[in-house]
């Protein structure tokens, strides 16, 4: 299959790579339908490697060249024998965070602070800028009917924006400065219309 792989700054290559094998017990193989381009992807392209690993990643073992893409949605094509949340044919969005589940942060439910956290499309064997990707069951969310693949690919950046606005504790009538006009900044502005931060400044990403 074909995949877009990051090799070094300003060195992206569309390459033929082996397709994923049969999924392990808790894995899901997804045929990618839509993948967004994140600011992190652009930073890697312009000045990387920054996040993509030069040495094997402690959690995933991944290292450059890296298949990019962590904002994506697609169709499930295969599941491992212990997977119960989704089945082949389901339309899903991807939550890209990978975590160990054992460190003190994971034990407290703070998986986003995992001591060895990784990310699909940045420090993982797979990414969304390929025809297929293998992820863990906990990383897939079934898309409701009426939600397109394009909308599904926007769920991850939208969640970042919504989380930032909610953490800021904004109230109706508050005013807030959002710096940056990228997708997350724009989504934060839209979210702020419904829960618009008087005298506060905060970062969304």
C-alpha cells in the first residue's frame, strides 16, 4: 500500500509499505477515508524531527521514517478476537493518543500525561496518511449515522478546542483572546460563541 512518510525536515515521500498484518487481540485495522493536516505535521515538515522519534520510541518502538497523520477517520476492515466495541464495516474516528496504562498518571486516569505516551501518526507504527492503519480498540470511536468521514476527521482538533474552552471556565458574556487562526483556534472561537473569558488568555493547543 502507499503511505506518506516523514524522513527529515522538508523530506516527505510517498512510498510503498507493507500492509498491516492480522490485528492482535485488542487491535483494529482501519481503511483511512479522510485525514487532516495538523500544525504539528507542518512543524515536523519544516523543522523536524521534533516529535517524531529518531531512536525507537519507549512505548511503541517506532522511529523515523514515520507515517504522518493523526486526525483521521475511516472504515474498520478487521478486528482482533477480543475487540467488542466495533466490527468490520463500522465507520470510526481515531483518538490518536497511545498510553501505557501502568504509570502513575495512567493509574489516575490522566492518560494524556502518560510517562511514555505516543501518538498515532507521530510516534507509532501507523498513521492516517496511509491507505490502512492499525490502532488499539480504545483509540476508535464509532461515527453516528449522518456524520461524514470529513467531520469525523475533525473530531480530534475539535475536542482540543472544546477542552481548552471548558478548562478556562468561561461564562456567557465573558470575553476571551484566542491567538492563532488555525483550525483549533477557529474551533475555539466557534465553541466560545455558545460559552463565550473576561480578562483571560489561554492556549488551545
